[in-house]
């Protein structure tokens, strides 16, 4: 398949930060953009959520999350005992 060039404008600091992260992931900017474009085509949508919420809101517990649903047992054998009961 023949390739084509895409020219985009972005903040130079943003580009440098993105390249540093991508390098840690073993990717270059061109590969990451191609992954993004393939996901757009595959999903027929932007492949991540876009919202007007500030980023700080994303770190808050969301209704229906795991909060209050996970309990630690004092007896670490208890989950295994429950499992064994289910299997018998």
C-alpha cells in the first residue's frame, strides 16, 4: 500500500513529551499516529473518551465503581475455603 505524508502543527513541548513517552513504549511518533488512525477506522470513532470534564475529575471515585465492594479477610484461607465449598 502506498504511503502518504500528513503535516500537523502541535506545540513543540507537547511533541517532545509525547516522543519521550512513546520512546519508553518502544514506539516512534509516526507509528503511534498510525495506531491511532487504524483504531479510528476500526471503531469508526475516536478510540478514547473525550469529555469537557477537567482532568482532575477523572481521578475521583465514580459511582458504581469498586469503592465499598472489596473486603479484606482476616483469614487468608477463607477465600480458598469458599472456593473449595463451591467445587464440592
